[in-house]
C-alpha cells in the first residue's frame, strides 16, 4: 500500500516535472518567436484602418470594373455652398467646387460585393495654402478613422529661382513659395504613411451614397472612380519589357541635377537650405562653397521629413539620349539617429516597378553617394525618354513601416495599461501599499509581459533593417526589461510607476521619430553608374576638410550677426529691433525688403537683438525707431517714461486699429493714449481627448457647474481637469473668473484695484476652491498629462496648447480637439465664458527722428497682407507646430485652421477682454498670487487674504502714480 502510494507519488512527480518542462519549452518557444518577430500580434486601435483590413477585408475579394462618379452629379442641398464650373483650367465638362465647409454626396450602384480603391481627379482651388482635407463616409458612416482625414496636396514652386532671391547684402535667401495648381489624379491614401497602397473600401452590391465632408480648404472635383488599382510589376518584369522594346543602358553619360533647383513640391515647407558642414557641397550652378556669402546649396533635411511630402526635378534628356539610366544621390540623413530615410521614385508620374517604392538611406553625419541598387549592388535602371522627364522622390516609411505599425500598436496598448494602473494608484502611488494588482488587473499584467516581447522584437527588427546596434534598440530592451519586472514583481509596480510613465514618453517619441524621413540632398546623378565622370567619393579628404573648417572660422569674424542683411545709410531708413527667433527675423527682413521697402521706398535696417538691451539703449539715447514683440506691460512702462510715442496722434489711427479686436488694443492704452499696435493675441480654450471623453460617455462642460458635476466621474478614475495656475507675473487664470462674474481688475480710472469688489471676492473664492475643495492639480504639465490621458480635459492657451500637442504628441493626432472654456450661466439663460487675453505689440520710440516712416512700417507690418504672409512663411519654415497667433482678425482667418477650429477660435476671441496695464500693475499679479498661496498652501480665509493683499496693491498703485506725476485717487 505504502509502496504503491510512493510509486504513484513518484509517477505524479515525474508527470509534473515533465509538464513543467514542456510548458517551459512552449513558453520559451513563444518568447523566442516573439523576439524574432514571428508571433507578434498587432493590436490595432478601435476603428482604425488596420482593424478594418484585419476584420472587414480579411477574406474580401477585389471588386470588378469601375464605378465612375462625376463631380457635377452630386446631390444638391439647400445652402451647401458648392458651385459647378464648366471647362475649368483645361478640364472638359463640368466639375464641382466643394466649399471650405459642408458636405457633398453622390449616389452610386455597386454590381457585386468587393473592395475598391477610390481615385480622384481634383484641382487644388485657391485657399489658405494648406493641404486639402476631406472626411469620406459611405452610407453616412466613416468606415475607419484613416478615412476621416484624407489629404490632397497642393503644388508649390519657388517664386524666384535659386540664386535670384537675394537680400540687400547679396546673400541667397529662401524664395517665397507660390502655388502652381493643375488637375491632379490620385488615389485616396493613408495620411499617416503606414500603408503605402491606396486605401480600400468594401462595398456590398446595391445602392450606396458616398459623402465628402470638408475639413479644410476648397477643392474642385471632376470625378471620383471606385476601381481596383493595378498591381505594380516587379523590376525583372519591367526591365524585360524595356529591353524587348530595344531600350539600352546609357553608356558613359551622366546628367547632374543640383537638388536645390527643384521643379515642384507638395508642401511649401520644403525649400533650399544652406549647408555649412561640407566644403564640397555644390551651389545651384555647380560652383563650390562660398565663404563670403550665404548660398542655398542643398534641399531637404528636417524640412523634408513628413511622410507623403515629395519633390520633383526636371531631367532634360538630349536628342538621342532615350534609354535606361541609374539614379545616384549625394545625400545624408543626419537628423534622426538610428533611423533610415526612405523615398519612393516616380518617373513621369508613374511608379515604374515595385522595388522603386522605397530607396533607403541609413543615418550618416556626412554625405554619401547612394546609388539605387539591389542586394548584390546592381543598379536599378529607369527609362527616360528624349526631352523633358520628371523625377519625383516621395517620403515613405519604407522598410520601417512594419516597425512603426507595431510600435504605434505597442504605445496604444501600454497607454491603456498605464491608465488602468492610474485608476488604481492615482498619480502619486503609495510605495508601502499592496494594491493587489494580480487580482485587480491580471489582464494588464499579462499585457505588460506580452508587450515586453513585442519591444524586444522591435529591437531585433531595427537591427535587421539598419545592420547595427543603436540607442533605440538599447532603450527598447531596457523598457522591455522593466515591463517584465512589473509583471513578475507586481508588488513593486507602485515603485516603478514613475519610470513606467517616463518609458511611455520615450517609446512614443521613439516611434514618432521612426516615422520621420529627413533627407538632405546636394545633387542627383542619372546615367551610367560606372562612368568615369561619376564622383568617387561624397566628402572631401582630411586636409580639405580641415581647410574648410579654418575658412569658416575666419569668415565668422567678418559676419555681423545682429544686422540681418545690409545696413542702409539713407536718411529715410528706419531701424527695427526684433528679439524672436532667427528664422522669423530672416522672414521679416525678406518681407521688408521685397515688399515694404519696394512699395514705400523706405529702407529698413532690421537688427536681431536681445530686447533687454532696449531700455539701456533708450536711456543712452540710442534706441531704434521701432521695437517688435513687446510684452503687454512694456509699452505702458515706456509710455510712463515718455519713451514711447502715442500712436493715436496719427490721423489714420482709428482706421488702422479696426483690424484688431478691442481686447488687444485696450491693453496698450494709457492716460488716453495708445502706445503699441497689436502683433499677437492669445487666450484660453478647453482642450479635450476625444477618445477618452467618448469612451466614458462624458458630456463636455459648458459651465463651471458642469465641470464640478463631471469631476467625480473623472477623479474616480484618478483623472483630473486641468486649469492653469497663476504666477507672480501672470494673474489671468484668476481674471478669467473675475470677468465671468462681471468684475474688473481696476476702478476709478484705473487708479485703484477693484478685485475686492463683491464680484472679485466671489471670483477669488471659486478660483481657489478649484485647488482646495475640488482638488485640482497645483502644478500642470499640460502636454504630457493630456498626452497620457491623465488630464483628458483641460484649459490652456489656444496657440501654445495647439502647437505643443501638434509638435510633441503626434501619436494622439486626431484624438484631441478644443472648444470654448466653461462659463457662468446668466439670468437670461446665456453663458458668460469671457476670458482674459494676452497680447504682444510693436512700439514707436519717442527718440525716433523718422516717426512718419516708422508709422508706415508699423501699419504695414500689422496689416492683413503682411501678417498673412508672415504667418504662412513661418509655418512653412518651422512647421505646423509654429503657427502664429496674429492679432489681425482677417489674417487670423487666412491661417490653415480647420473649419471647426477656426469657429471655436473666433467664438472665444469674441468673448475676450484685455488685461489693463497701469503704473504699478505688476503688484496686482504678484499679490493675487500671494493671496492664492495664503489660501491654498496655508489654509487662510479667502476673503480676508484677498482684502489684505488689495491694500498693498493700492499702496503701490498710489506710489507709482505719484512718482510719475499722475492724478491721484482720494485717500481716506
């Protein structure tokens, strides 16, 4: 009996051991497979194109034939704003001009079930200059998120050829970009670049309706065609066809094209640039580097890194030169370490063969000669006909598309894990508490381990593509190691929470960088790759490189970095100081030269200088005529000292200020005079994560009562509402409440503070209650909190919030929006959502001897045409994350906002008031902040704290007015 039991026990033990070993082997196999990239399952975001391909189109067959929809056959609707054009710009027949907003629909019949691509024949009608965006819906529903933002590009060219656009010092400068529209045929494509092939739409047999909703910009549509795009043949097939036609490889001939001499571009943000890194980079005419003047000797770099951007060049093939040409570029990808750049090659509008879909360029700090070749180094050939040929290089993700797709899936999954952990721990976990993650979120722990394998797979995939280890792979493995530790030691997750949060940011930035495709090109070579005239190397030798650096060093002593362009000695010349970015300064100088000075015959000496030098220069009697970019308080500070000129003395002043909202100009008013013209204006809006708000079924708050009702729903998930804090220099977060209560900052002709009024006290109580009663965060990292979903609804300055999220959080593109801020309900049923506005402006210094000329410049600079051009060019140079917040109302309407965005901005702008600037006004912000600290940090009585601080504010206001000889309020 005992023996039998022992034998059974041994048998059981053997079985158990074998089971464990088998399971271990299975787990090891699964893990190894994941690490090798064989078992990774991509978890697509809900409603994404990837999910649509995997679910709807997994077993679908391609459609048959073509379904043609003429643009003019749309279904008219009352007030739709669309127009029929006949024989427009060489296109026979009728075409439909779809407006900047509204929807257009067409009915059509599908003969049998199947999937189709959608081809457009469109014309980029004149708009604000940004790309055209349409949302495509079938039978009233957008089939997947990628169809909600289908982009149609415009065509751009340099207004002046390279070498013709010069500043008044003889330096080559970026030419203004001009649109060169024409009819374009293209398929609807994925704007993110993850999918190179045209988008697919599954259609069932029968009647359907397709609708295009205008998100941005007008466009003319001649026709749309549902059809299956032809499959691109392989190189071998195409080459065999060419040879059967008698085409031969070019022997000994090479055509060189300087890359900066481009033909057309998809975006005006792509333009020639100056490259100082190499002494053998050639100018537009093939000459060598110029050490005395700036030359634009290459094109691209970080200006040409977004997927979908392209550049075209014209290749003139001489008589008898038709044949097969290789393609070589002198180029470098030195912007994103550990990444490739990829370009698709189109010849005369066609992708010649499948292999041309991605030429890859590995990261390199120096130029390389890159010949498009197969794995054995044999150059791929392209057929060029005699005469004009057009070569297009288009940004694609290429070999990294799978890496980016998996990486974005990992970011989405890990963000969901993070939010699940956040709901349990909050933003400040207790390290000593056992949160029982194994019971609370076992699925999250499994997901963390799975994603660890995914990240290790990504590291291997990157190595396979670039053939070397880099910091990205190291970071991925470190993050994976932490994820495994979080799974295995779930009792330590609280301690690792902060590191996990940091890892998410690192991973998101890394994946976003992988999707970038920067490439800087010096020249293109087409012809015989083995010809004697082909350069042997892409960089200068050691001694030439040293001599290049020496000459650059010597030339630095002869360059004046404060004056932008030449300095005019004319008596009519005015001096303008600017303290923003150097790129913005160059744009202003070029605009002043080719527009203002040309049309007004007034030279402008623009100096790039730190504005802290303005006060010492004024005291020394050496001030400029005009100073740009002055903060709201600065014009009044100079006016108090008789250093700024009263602009209202000019006869046409009243007409000029009609271009700006009243909330902008009132901040420059002092003792009956106006001492600046507004340049920029900013104000708050309410940003929100559309995905999180929708998932939770929340209703966006219209009033602060709505906010307080929403807070429990947010805070039970350890999320919060974001509201900016005041500082010792900025009291506008309090003033928003003050204005909504109907209060004012000052009274008695701005001689005394009015924040101790009943309205002011009520506003202060509600404002501080945000941080005491409702537990709002006292410090706010808006971008990262919104990005991670910890703060799915929050208030921020409209331009800062927009630019920051656009630039720093592309992984949540399309998942956030903004609307007007919450307000207070009024007795008549309306909502007062007034906000305080903040401005900058330009001032005319009293010492100026050319006041009339300076005034002409200020009117020109703040006018609609100049502000529109400046805003457009700044964005074209620095990207969408540098959108200008012009104070000129008409110029603001010309910026490339979507229809919904512009409506919100104009609505909130209409409900803004200026923050008045007065002598001693800095004490107001300082003591409002001090009163806030008393209440929030020291738990003092709200009313008492505010009243104590108001007394100190009034004392300072009285003393300042007395110091400057101004009228004084009566004192008890």
